[in-house]
C-alpha cells in the first residue's frame, strides 16, 4: 500500500477545509450549524417517544434490553452517521472537479473533508448518548472503549467513501446504486433487530455489512456494559484491511485518469 501512504496531507489546509465545509452545509439557514445536531437529536427523540412511551414496546427476555426505542437508538445513530459520510464523501471528488483540474491538490483531501465534517456531528451526539445511557442503565465501566469503536468507524467510513468517490468519478451511476445499497443495508445489520432473531446458520450474512460489528460493539458497551467480543474487533479490522487494499489498488489505477473523469 505504498501509493496510499505516500500521499501527503497538509493538515492546516485540511482543517480549514473541514471548517468551511461544515459551515457551508447550513449556510443561509436561521439556526445554521445547529441543524447538524438538531436533526439527529430529533431522530433519537422520535424513537424514544414512539416506541418507548407511546406504544411501550418491549423486546422480551432474550433481547439485549427491554425497551425497543432504547435498542434502536444505539444502532440508528451510528448507521445514520455512516450513511451521511458515504453519501457526501462519494460525491466529494466530482463536486471538487474544477478545483482539482486547476490545482495539484491531493484528491483525498476532499474526501477527508466530507467525512470529517460529518464526524463533527456524530462524535458529540455519541458522547451525549453515552451519558444518557449511563443514567438509564448504570453501565459506565466500559465507556472507555467507545472512542476506539468511533475511531474504527471513522476509518472504515473514510475508506468506503474514498472508494465510492473514485467509482463515482468513473461512473455517475455509482451514486444511484449507493442510495439503493444504503436503504437495503440497514436490514442487513442488527440496527432494527437483535442478532438473536436471526437463525444461527444465516447470521454470517449480516457481517457482509461493515457496520454490523460496530453496531454490535456499541450495543455491548451501552446496553450491556460489556466489552465488545474479540470476533467483533476482528471483523472490524478485517474490513479495515480489505477496504484499504481495495482503495490502494483504485488509487494506483486511477491516478492518471482521475482528473479527466472529473
């Protein structure tokens, strides 16, 4: 993966780009950047209100928690962050086409900008969610592991987004396919239902979704107060290495044609 490691990253420039990207997403609105936090907060509030209060739905004795809304929020928030990172990151190179054609900037800067800007919303929301769940469940012993899971999710999100950004530059059909895959992906994960509801012979199918191991890690930490199992860490790092290898190959093969595609 020498070609991937050799790309220089001007960190001060990247920081300025991320700040500008985050602000530009909500420019012209009255509440501005606060919308970045209001939208996921309202989503979380709706889950609690509808499933836990209005319908008082319960998961039964075999569920990781009794309250359905409490279960859904833990998986839904990371999944929404993952989808936003991929959706915005996949079009980042195409949107920056004019700049890349006129300036010799590393293309990865624009993917990093989009994914980091999305993370500015996700990380504080996960921190607030962790505090809320400590108050609800009393589990705080394993919270120290949460930053490592968040960091692993960010790396996986970036690698996926960069792969998709190159594919989108080569073919604009990628964005249409991505919308379908993301809408289907939530059902191939334990976001909406626990793994125990899936027959054991078919549970491996959920791990074709890179978010499955991460969602289950968040659930273990926040709902059960347990450390994520080693097989969850293993699945996450396997995805990390696999995506890094794919990205490295794409960077090598698209190096000369990328600007022309844009």
